[in-house]
C-alpha cells in the first residue's frame, strides 16, 4: 500500500500546479499586451516630433520654390498614425496643437492645388 499512498499525493501536486501554471501564462500574456505608460508617452512624443520634422521639410521645400509633394505625403502619413493619449494634459494639449498645425498645412496645400 505504500505505492498507493505515494501516488495520491503526487497526483494532488500535479493537479494543484497545473492551474497555477495556466494562471502564470495568462498573467504573462496579459502583461505583454498592456502597453507601458512610459512607452505610450514615448510614442506620443516621437509622433509629435515626427510631425514637426515633416512640417520643417515642407517649409524648406516651399522656401526652395518646390511644390513639396513628397513632404506633404510624408506629413499626411505621419498625421494619420495613431496618437497615443497621455495622462499629462499639457502634453496632450501640445500634441493637439501640432496636429492642428499639420492639418492646416495640408488644407493650405489642397487650396493651392485647387487654385492651380
């Protein structure tokens, strides 16, 4: 009977550890799916900086007397990128202003195309 007594605790240990392993894997997968607040902030700032860079490209193209079609296309693509919302209201306000400036430049470019 010693073998029957030793088999019972082994099966109890196996059944107790299996749900725990599933829970650990589920928790790990959930953590991987959740974006870190710091990373979301970095992405928002990176997107805003990218828009400012595209606006500079457009400004330089227009000052050189070019139509700036490439710069406008890149500006449009960057503006369409998803913008993460940050908890900092001041940062969101600044990013809203950058988005607005980019949208104004795209609207002005559309007006120039229509007039031509």
